[in-house]
C-alpha cells in the first residue's frame, strides 16, 4: 500500500481526520434490477495534511465515473435558487457587469445560477461534465461545455468564447482530485482584471458542528480559508475578500484575482477569518485528530434515537436522498429495519434505492399517504425549507427530526 500524498502541496499524508468505514459512492442510486448485484464499497477515510492543513480523501474512483451522469439537479431546491439569484444581483452590482461582460460558471449544473445573469442580458458560458445535467441547461438557453475543467478545457473555452470578467465556482473545488490542474484552469479563464468567486463548505464549521456526513467520495477535499488561500496562491491567485455563508451547514465565499488587481480590492476580512481559524487550532494537526471521536458519538446518539422510536412501535421515514444522507445512513448501518423509506422531489431519484442501505425512494406524496410518526430530514441544511413543505404532518401529530449535530425533534 502506497502512502497517499497531499493533492495540494505534495506532502505525505499520515494523520487520519476521520474514518467512516467503507461505503458505496453516495450518488450511485440503484434500480430494482441492481439490488441483487454486487455493489462496490470504498474506504471513506479522510486525512489532514500536516503541511498545508487540507483535509482530503484518497481517490478511489475517477471523476468521469462519478460525475459523467449525475443525480443532483440544483433547481430542485427553492432555497438554493434564491441563494443563486441574490448572488447574481450582488455580483452584477459589485463588479459592474454589463452586456459587454462575460460570466463563466464551472460546474454550472442545470443552469440554476447562470439563468439570472442571462436574464440580465449578460453573456454566459457554463462548464458542466455531467451530460444529463448539461442537457437541461442547454434546453434553458445556457451555452454549456460538457467537459471537466483543467488547463486544456480552459484553453478551448477561451478560444471559443473568450475570457471572463467573472468566473464562478460554487461547490466544485471539493469535487476535484487534480486540484492544481483545476485551479490553473480557473486562472486561465480570467481576464487580467477578472474576478473569481468560489463557494465551499468551511471545514471549521464541519468540525464545530460534527458534520461528518458531508464527507463522501465525490468530495475529495475539505477546505479552511488557510488551505484554500495556499492552494490558490500557488497559481498566482490572491484572496482579497471572504464571506461566511449559512449554506451547506456553513460555507465560505472566497473572492480571488490575479495579484495586481487583488491588491487594490483587498478587504480586512481574509486576515480576520484566518486569525479566527488559528484561534480554533486549524494550524495544528492535533486539532484535527479528535474529530473521529466526534463522529462516533453522533453515530451512537442517532442509532439510540432510531432504535428507541422503533421499539416504541412508532413509524419512521426519511425526507431527501442527498449524498450526505447516504454517508450518514451507511456509517450508522441504518437500513429498512429502522427507516421504512425516504422521499425526494427529484424525479431522477424516485423509484430507486439508496446505495448501500437499499432504502426505497418515493415521491414526497408518499408521506401523506402513510402518515408516519417521525420524519428524519437528511438534507438538514435545508431544514427550514423542508419544514415548511411538511407543515401538513401536524394534522396527524407527525414530528420532524434533524440528525446533525445531535438528533433533534423540531418544535
């Protein structure tokens, strides 16, 4: 067995952040015909780099096999659409974008964000490797390049569409095993005075709130601001601003540019957040080693709750089929003996089964038909949106539960 090396700085990885056992790919939903076939499981073990403090998984499956056909469509979340709309309005105003500008989004999914720039009359280009998702974007009138981003793809896009005033990379930095080629591609897409924004879950929040379920094979890396700043800096991109966001349980929006324009745009917020990370010990590898015990504690608490509910003769189902839910359920070993079924708004997932646990997925209407006593919200980052959608369960005294950081019955 070879010793893994850091995908950012190349240092050898020896320190385990968390070991979640072995699980299938979290978006590999199964059809009825596939249930009796062999299902591949891979180690789900995260390391932390003692040099640059990037938390990361080994690469067991290629991005092509993971993302070429993808089950996640951003437009099925009203909360996420509103987040995208507000981001577009903010960036148009802040950076003075006009019909003479060009916006490129990497991992543009089904056009959920670029549609707002297009509606404002700003030329857009999407880069999305999942052909089934990119097809939906094209049908919306969003020009989309169906490729993975790297230096070569960036050169092709620039030759065909030109460089960008704004490059957006939301929740994709974590999905990239070849981190340096990807970041080099981001830089190559930018005009000399162009701006890059990235959003990704903040590893400090992940640790503070025991969000181990956000770790899965499709997410190769987990970033602090320190780790992201170092990775971007290796390719001549300087961070000039940062915002802390509530999305995905606590994310960062990082603003970067080439060094000359970045120096004129710089705010104090990157230094302030870096200082906060250091106060939390994120520049000390020993801080990361304790997370494994946190995950085990959450697992025991959730299993105790589920078992207690079932032993009381109560019925329990889940809401959603997110990747994080599959990490959680597989790590806990929670199958149909504890959870009858789950539901999801995404038709692509309906009438399939969760990977590993084989819990069936139905349309949301199933809940009203069966009137369960408890509903476990797996996409807990959307708890408020989902609680509104499920307000009708009060008619039979149904209760909503979030699992992270501890099982909590919502009032």
